[in-house]
């Protein structure tokens, strides 16, 4: 046999083996696909319902009372689109309308609807002859959902199955009873109160806020921020505000959450005395929220506009409401317009030194210590008060203008008075020490 004939026969053998391999792979793929389709069909047949959560427009949720002999709690929640929460703020998808109209937390409502897409373990009965057998004579929860076409479905949660953690669930008023895992029915074990929004404010971040008014018995504070401009204090004094401090304070307030509700109406609470605090916020989109608060025994009660009762907050959480105004003022003495062209003049004990930056750098590095003191945040703002003789004066020249800063050294504290501002600034201990070293380097003892 020639070499050509042997080579040709070898190729035919390899081609035949490859064909068998491809056919085998195709058969395995087809069998796997058939099995996947069978599993999917089986899972679909064990779905609690074909109703989709996004199609639900109305929810009725009932839980029994904790104490025997008392009525259970029932709430009705409806879907809303593009609405604003009463009193301002962007509303969520859901709105509670019974027993009272109240702000609703979307997440726990959505947890209820997760049950619609759950798969049950197995069917235990096509109908219920003895409700006691499954704990359906006194269900642990009843959920009724209705879609946009008016189709309704009732789901009733019963007992745990013997020797199992799985729970009985009846699908429909007279429908079958199935077994579901504890995770699948966990949403039904929520308290109806869990469906209410316990956030003090709807707005999530400070970046959306354009105006804040805080009222207390002894003070009214007003903060405003125009578009693309920094925060400004309008009351109780007019001054620049610290952007990061105001945003940090507001973000903390926006994240406040209560832990429950107390059946006290606002008109009753404030009939004889005003609230301890009221906080009103406005957003650049036109939203507005007003919350009034009062100290209670060990906690604080908050009334949101349009709510039927008071939100209960832990007392330590609302300590930020007493934030001193002086902690929100701008703590930077000097705002530099052009760092490359800054010129400084320092007068101390009758001697005056002047230095200007050249190509953005100080000819003598010691002058960077003066710039640092003027451009870094001080420790805190304090009301202006009488001092003795000025210890040191700094004049900052920028463009055609100049600003004069007077400084006093009082013990371990250094106070800087920025020009045309209704506050004085106290430096930190570290800033005071660093600036003292700078002054000693500028004016060495003779």
C-alpha cells in the first residue's frame, strides 16, 4: 500500500471519529436542554401565582394582634406614579391609605410582593376541608393583591408543617394549600407598621437642598444656597457658611430614622406650647418638608406634615438638631482668588515685613506659614468680643483689593478677626504653635 493511500485512510478515520464526537456532543446538549426546559416547566407549575409584582396596584395586608382578644392590624396600600409626598419631597411607588394616609416605605412593601414569584415545595391539599389542620382558621397573615385589570388574589399564611420549618400557604380563598420555605414567606411576618416610612425626611442627600430654616425657642437659623453658589447664613447672623460642615450636618439629619409611632396628633401636642424644634427644608426642584419635634420621656417625637401621629426617635439621634450656628460658619479666614499673585504684609511690635509670591512660590519658605494660617480652617467661630492691644496684623493684597486680619494671642489661644465678618476665629492648638514658630522666624529676637 502506498504512503498516499495510508494517509488518505488515516484522514477518513479521524474524520469519522470527529463526526461521532460532534454527534455525541449535540445529543448531550439536546438532552441537557430538554432537562433544563423540564425543570423550568416544573418550577413554573409550582409558582404561587402568575401575577407579576409590577402589575399590582392595590395591596391589603392583615396581621393578628399580639395580645389575644384584640383586633388585628390591617393596612391598605396603593400604587402611585409621579406623586409628591404630602408636605413635599418625592414620594415612592406606594402610598398607605388605610387606616390612615401615611408615608410608605417601598422596600417592605416589595418584600410582600416577592411572595408572588416564589416557588412552593409541594402541594399538600387541593382544597381545605379542615382549616384547623393547617392553621388557617387563625392565619398568621393574610395578603390580598389586585392588579390593574381588577383581578384579585388572597394568600393566607398558616402553621409550620410537622417536623419541618416550611409553612402552609393557601392560594386563593378556596384554593389549594402548598408548602413554602421560611425565606419565601418572611415578608408576610412583617408588622404592618414596618410598611410605614420611618425616615424623618424623604430627601436622601444634602446636595438637593437649597434652603434650611431651623427654629428653636431662643433662635432662628436660616441657611440658603443658590445654584452653583456656596452656603450662606442669613440668620441669626449674615456670614459665609462652611460648605463641608453644612453638608455633613444635613446629610446626618437626612439619614435619621425613627423606631415606631405614637398616637399623638400635632394639634394636640402644640395646643399650649410650641415645638422644641422645627426644621423646614426646601429643594432646588421645589420640594418642601416641614418637621416639628418635641422632647418626650427618653425620646423625641416628630410630626411630619400630613401624618396622623408622631414618629418616635431615640434622643441621642437628634442631638444634631442643636448644632451651634458657630460650628457652621466658614472657618477659613481668607479665600484666595489667585494663589500665584498673593502678597502679604505682616506687622508685629512696630515692625512690618512685606512679601509677594513670584511665579506662584514664596521667595522665602517661612511665608508659607502665614499663608497656611490664613487659608486653613480654624478650630471654631466665636462671637466678636473686646480684646486688648492687637498682637499682630496681616494684610492680604489680591488684585486691586486688600484685606486686614487682626490677631490676638490670649494665653494658649490665638484669635483671628477676618474683615467684614460678624465672627472671630479661634485657631487649634496645633495651628497656634505652628504660627508662633512662623512669627518667631519672621521676627527673630534681637
